[in-house]
C-alpha cells in the first residue's frame, strides 16, 4: 500500500511514474549530462588515490591520525560506487525497463556505497584538517546522507514507494553534491584570495579554513534545497489550482 498520493505503477510495481520510459532519450537530456558530470568528476578525483600512496593525497592527513589515510581511501572507493549506481537508479528509462536490476543496484547503492562511505566520511570529517566550520558541515552532511538513504531503503522495504522516492531524491542530491562542492571551491577561492592581506590579516590558514568552510556548506545545502523545491513544486501548484477552483465556486 502506498501512503502518498503518488499512484502505484502497475507495470513496474515501484510506484515510480511511467512517463520516463515512454519519452525518447533526447527528450530527457539530463541523464546524459549527469552521467558525463559524474564521469568527469571521477576521472579527475580518483587517480591520486589509486596507487595507495599517502604522499599523492590531495587531503593532508592530520598529524598523529594514522587511520586517516586508509579511511579516506575507503571513503573514496565506496563513495564512487554510490555515485555510479546513483546515476543508474535515477534514470527513469532504466527503472521502468529493469525493475529487478533497479532493486539489486539499489542494494549496492545502500550497502556498498552510501553506508560505508558515509560512516568513513563521518570519521574523516571529525578528524579533518580544514578547521571546525568545515568539520561541522561535513559531519552533518554525512549524518544526513546516512539518514536519508536508510529512510529511503526502509520505505522501499515497506512498499511505501512514494516516500521511498522522496528520500532517495534527497539522498541523490547529497551524493551528487560533491560535484557542486568542487565548483564552489573555485568560486570561494577566487572571491576570497584577494582578501588575504585584509580580511584574513595575512593568515594563509585563516583564508584556507574560510574557503573550506564556505565550500562545504554551500556545496550540499544548495543541492538539497533544490531537491526539496523540486519535490514540493508540483504539490504547490496543485494546491494553488485547488484553492483557485474552490474560490471560483
Ligand atoms: C555526501 C557525503 C560525503 C561526505 C560527508 C564526504 C566527506 C568527505 C571528507 C570529510 C573528505 C576529506 C576532505 C575534507 O575534509 O573536505 C572527503 C574527501 C573526498 N571525498 Fe567525500 N564525502 C561525501 C561524498 C563523496 C562522494 C559521493 C564522492 C564521490 C566519489 C566523494 C569523493 C571524495 C574524494 C575524491 C575525496 C578526496 C578529496 C580530493 O581528492 O579532492 N565524497 N569527503
């Protein structure tokens, strides 16, 4: 039984809307750019970690935290699984045509992706080298990522597919937010570096922590707000239409 107004899809049994499968791929151009973005991100991000050499890491391990590098590499490996599987899971055509694969890949997304990557992400966030503002943001991001994903999985198990869809869209937004994070890093660096001598009193460390803190907060808060707006927008329109027709009576 579904608990929301979203109708159950009798063809897939998933409660997902069937329209995605009917539209040709060129009318759904976001799947291709999304996969391209994820591929570019992974091709850029993974190489320094493939050789398992701490000296190549883009993130310096905090002094005295021996487990940091192994946890970072584990986080990156599992998070890559989450990113790749996530692109497949949100593709309407794939969901409709391959519902069994959607369920199997969904389990991979949860258990070999988000759960281990989120737990490792939380650990490296709390021990991170970029100061308390970035640490707080990353830790909250990790906790929300775990909560949204577990909620989405539980809703699917309970066959509450409308709720499942909502939680997984939020989880998806956080998974992909790492890409927006990298864009914000460039924006904040360009905006703040000229202020090194003024706002930051010449302190490279203060500047670095400000860039890292702002980058991580803006990196995930905006994608999550957009996802929430996207989930609400249809309902808002329907409610407005309903009130208009009631007022017109
Ligand atoms: C959404 C929850 C996530 C959290 C909480 C998280 C947390 C972190 C943290 C704390 C670091 C250490 C650097 C820092 O302190 O900023 C890090 C690094 C990294 N994460 Fe994540 N992460 C998440 C998602 C992802 C995803 C989906 C990927 C995709 C593969 C990813 C790939 C990486 C990479 C490649 C690094 C190393 C930094 C670099 O080389 O640029 N993370 N992450």
